[in-house]
């Protein structure tokens, strides 16, 4: 593998459009609408649009905090750098340690979904196709993502932009068709509590539905690690993070509303991710071959999400490797494309090994649930820490930079929104609607615990032998190349 260690990522390679779709595709909107959000219907019933709207407002608090920090601290280390500056470099290291780990697991998660989605659909259409022949598709997907990443951020980000635009467009067109067919059934009552699933009180059912819906927003921060490769990163990162969270949140509200009023709000509690009472089922029954476009949009969404998160994992790993808190090999860049080729190679190996090892061992669907639980648990934990970091950073900076609502109130509200989601993702039955996890999905907790414990050991070793490296987690490398860049209040970041 040819490359050079050290150096910088490709400056000014992409703009707002590409980084906006980096966050959009990391949220996997088509897959979320078709598979994740319907989980909330079992609780919110036909009031699921209200639950989605509440989840949108809740997630915007954290998105605002990430956007504020991304504008102040444009760095490939993103959440690790934010935690280091806002709290402590040791916290920044642990956040980076956990974030790299789970972001490397997102591509295999989505490749597993690609495998069982394609194989299952082909089997349904042609019974002679073996339903268990799912594994070739993830291998092809891994190769496509690796090639896109190898040719640099411009290639991979533009690839993601095309994929993201396609999946959003397909579901929006279908939503318009659903609203049109619903006719007089269109009603704003779905934004009230009159259609809650049986067994759940009005507010309780909506709350439970919104908790499950919050998980569909994960990924809005994925633009941030591309800061060092983006034109005008301070302004662009802020717009991309907030724009993705708000835009896709409204997309979720519109599409959920459309399906609810078409399917029938009073029977929507039985809506799910598969079968006749699902997006694909409705399309098959009433819209002819349009279901093929929905199927392609979901397949497209898995590739786009995996591509976006491969960008996140490789850039974050690069940022931590160049300060030598991760193996320095991961800082290797391609001499021409300036892509982190060592990180891409490691990401590809991890993806293939996880897909084949877990998928063949437990089955692709169970492996998907196991990885999803690991990922969501850590990512939501990272969001909670970043909210704290936002408050900590701006309190330290003080002066005109500190805005009490954005930098103190929003972090508190963001934490309050994500704590129930964290407990739900981890399967901790603090709420009545949370179910305990069963093996092997219950292994997610020990896996996360072991990885974080290993991180603490590495941290202690580095603090003893190379404390300056841990201090470097708070370093914003972009400032060294552009010292004239200033904050919104006119001061130079320190």
C-alpha cells in the first residue's frame, strides 16, 4: 500500500452540498422511514407523526450543540476534539476511542441489511432463489465503498450526494402519491393523541413512540469529521449539521404523515417494517411496480449510509493517529488523492470480517440487531457528552461568545432527550415499553464495556508515558494553516 504518514487531508475539496449529504446519508433516511420509524407505531399508533415531530424538536437541541462546536472547532477529530476542549483531553480521547470503534461497525451493519434485504426480496419474487444466499451483496458493497474512499473525499462525498438525493426523492414522491390517494382522510388529528395504540395513555404512547423515533436521527453529526477537507469549514459545518437534522426531520414528518393517513390512523399500531402492513407491502398492493423504486431506495440507503460512516471512521482515526494516540499507520494518506488509505483498508477488513463472522455465525438479521445495539448505545452516549462539552467550551470561552440559550439551555434539553433513548437502546427496562435484550443481542453491553475498559487502560498508559499526546486531542490543526480564521464574535480561537 503506497502512501505517506503525516501531512494534511485534501483542503477545500468539497462544499456545502457534499457535506450536507454526508450527514443526510449517515442518517439513512429511506431505511429509517421503511424500517426504524415504524417501530414507534406499536406505541404511538396513528399519532406517530406527532411522535416524530417531538423527536425532531428534541434532536435539534443536540444538533445545535454539535453545529456550534463544529463552527468553533473545525477538526477531523470532531466529537473527540469537542470533548477535549469542552471537558478534558482525557475525555476527548475516550470519546474518540469509542466513536472510531462504532463508526467502523456501521458499514458492516448496513452491509448486512443490504444482504438480507436483497436476498429476501429476490426469494419472494423467485422462490428458487435461496433466501440464505445473502453474503455476496455485502462483499460487493464493501468493494464499492472502498474504491470510492480510495479516490478521495471528493469522489466519496459526491457519490453519497447522488445516492442520498435518489432515496429522498423516491420517498417524497411516494408520500405525495399517498397523500393524494388519502383524499378526505387527510387530517391533522394524527398530530394529536386521539389515535394512540391500545394499552398506552395519550402522552405515554407518544413519548414511547418518540423515543424509538429519536434513534432514526443518529448520524446528523457525520459532516463534522470532513471539516478539514471542506471549503469555509466554520460556516459550512454549522449549516450542514443543522440543515441535515432539520431537513431530514421534516422529511420524516411528511412521509410518516402520508403513510398514516393513507393506511388509516386507527389501525396504524399494526404497521411495521415488513409484510402487507409496511411501506413495501402498501406499495405492492396499491401502487404496482412502484415498490421496486422503494426497494431500490432502501438498498441505495444502505450503501450511502455505509459510505458516509466509512468517511467518518477513517477521518476520526486519521485525526487520532496523527497525534499518536492510535497507531500512526492510520495517518497514512494517499500521495495524490489525500485519502486515509490505511484507515480505508482497515475499515474494509473490519467490515468484511464482521459481516461474514457475525452474519454466518448468528444469521444476518440477528447480527444486524447486535451491531445496531452496540452502535446506538455508544453514539447516544457520545451525543450526551458532546452536549456537556458544548456547555463546558462556551463557559470557558465566556464573553460575547457565550449564548445562554444555545450553549446552556439547549445542552440540558439535548441530554434530557437522549437519556431515554440510551436506556431504550441498551434494553434497560426503566420504562414499561422497553424490553430486555436477549442473547446474542444482549452481548452488546459487555462488548461496549470491554472496549471502553481497554480504552481506559490505553489512556492510563499514555498519560504516564506520553501525556502530551493526550493533550493533543484538543488541538485544532486547521487553525495552524489558517490562523486568520476568527470566531463569529471576531476573536481568534485559542
